[in-house]
């Protein structure tokens, strides 16, 4: 059964406070490949590996049904810095 972006969004939002969330189906709509970009204060004090493990645990049932999954995770402060850098460029 294909996973929907809504399924992923609901699971993430139920687990952590979300400041920004982007979910992209990179499988041309079949729901087997997703990229997610999550900004949350829950990532404060955690390194990238710990953040990714956390999201993998939150989405373990959904990921088990996918072919590919990638993620980017930032704290709100990191996200603001990224936005400022993009604006300056």
C-alpha cells in the first residue's frame, strides 16, 4: 500500500513540534520514495545522526513500506541562518 505525504505529515506532527515541514514524493506519485525536510525545536542539542534516528523511529512503519527515504533536519536557529544565507546570495 503506498504511503501518502499526509500519512508522513501526521506522524511527524504528532511526535514533535514542527516549525517548518516539506514533504516531497520523489517517486512520481506512487508513494514509494520520499524526501522530508523538518525544522523543529525538538532537535536542539542533538547531532544530525540522532535527529535522523529519531525521525526514522517516528516513521518506522511508513519507511518499511517505502523504496527510498531521505531527510534533512534542522533546528529553528539553523533554519533561520539558512534562510538568511539564501536571501543574501
